[in-house]
């Protein structure tokens, strides 16, 4: 009998030059995440993932021009949100629908060459931030806000979402969050995207499939669940009893542990610091204190450390972002990784078609229905 690896754990499914984990450190095309988070713009990281090198000044300027030009959506994209953008529809459901709908407005949707696909990656990356912001504005009965020239990608999203230019601390924090979530080798949603386009389906199919995979609470939905937990706890004084009761019930505490990081998620420290700064700036310091106490208990009781989702929840909450938008924001960032992997899959394609170990019944014979 063949050895079965549930969840494909430990299986090497393909090769990639885009990202990997070396000595518990996430790297993008050979650059350590620490280096990029401390120094880079998210726009530079987009370019890096797509081209495996950082842009020069002219290339970054050109990319920024294209991103801004593509951010404004077709008017029918805005109006279609009116059909379903309500509090009864999860924003990830809306995003999944709207990503597919984007293909209808791509004049080269059926053109399938390397140059067009690269341009399509920029187009989708630009528009995904507008889709999330527009969904939120429409469902809250607010006017959609178009992007503002000369704002960074991070600042423009917050501006389109909230209608005001973010503070420098908010822009810095959001830029870091986008970089930290941009890619993570063959995570579930990225692998889903690669499987979809390995059939030589189009990029819109790939990112729509990826968004569906990201929606789950075991992947992109974790930070939304973290915020629900923090809200339920309410105060630092309630933290110990709440967490210990959950542990006694053997309930999963979201935001802790990671399949590929055994010594802690290296991304978490940046979001912890941004959480400290932003909760302090916005007068919500107790949220940070609750988070720190949960982390202490989980380390003491279970030997588990926070992952990237844990502190990102309070960062986004403190920016005034609705909790059910946390996963779509993850998608905005991870879109850069999804499209990079799709481009790489096209270049080195072999259709993804694994086998399964059959565990069902054998040697059965058909019987006429009247004898069953």
C-alpha cells in the first residue's frame, strides 16, 4: 500500500523560485522577510514576486502608474455590488464573485501570451483593492470613492475604504501587513490557484479558485475569528478564565501554531509591534494587552506561539476596518503571490493530477432495482 500524506503534508508537488522558508525565515526570491518588511514598499514586493528581482526607480514608477490607472473599475462593476452587497453576504463571497466578473471587462481576456498575462497580473492586483473597498462602501450605503493620485497602494486602499487619507502610522502598518501576507510558498490558496491554471485555464479562474480556498477559517479566515474571540473576552481581567475554559473544552484557539513553523512564525513580531503602536494611537490599548496575555497562556499551556493572523486582527480593527473584511484584505495582499505563482505555473506547466489511496468497497455487482 502506498504511503498516504493527509493534507499533502511534507509532499513536494513542484519547484518554485518565488518564496520558501529557510531556517525558519520566510524569504521572497531570496530576500528575507525581515529585510523587506523593514525597508520595502508593497509595490516593490509585487514586482519582486512577479520578476524575481527588485525594480529600479523607472520600473517602480511605471508600475505605480499602471496600478493607479487600473484601480478605477468599470461602472458596471460598481453597480453590480448593489445586487448583493448586504450584511447577509460575506465579503469573501462578494470578492469571489467580483473577481470572476472582472474577466468580462478585460479586453484581452482570451489572449494568452506571457506579456498579456503579466499585464493581467497588474490589472487584477490593482482592481482587487477597489473591489473590497467598493463592496464595503456599497453595503453601508456610502458613495464609492475612487483612488487618489500619488498615494501608495496601501494608503489608497485605506482612503477608498474610509474616505480619508490614513495617518503615517496606519500607512506604515498596512504596508507591512501587505508585505508579510504577500506569499507563503505552496499554501492552500496558492496551491489551489496553481491546480486551476495547470489545466491552462485563465488567470481569473485561478484567482477566483484561490479566493474560495482562502475563505476558510483554517486559512485566511483565521484573523476574523481572532477578533471575534478578543471581542468576546472584552477585558484583560476576563482573559485567563476564558482561554483556560476553551482549552478545557479542547476548542481551537485561532491565531496560534503553524504547520511549517515549529519555532514561531517570523512574521508575527512585526504585526505585534504595529498592534502595540496603532492600538496606543487609537486609544484601544487594552486589545493589545488582551492579545499579549492570550499569547502568554498559550505558550505556557500548549507550547504554541502566535502566527501572522493573531496580531493582524487588532491592527486592522484599530484602523476602523470591519471584522469581516479581514480575510478580503488578506486576499488583496496574497493576490501578488497568487498571480506570481500562476505566471510561474504557466512557464513550467504540467497538469496537477495526483492519485488517491482507495479505501472503499471492492468486487461489488450491479443488481436490478427491483432486487435491492
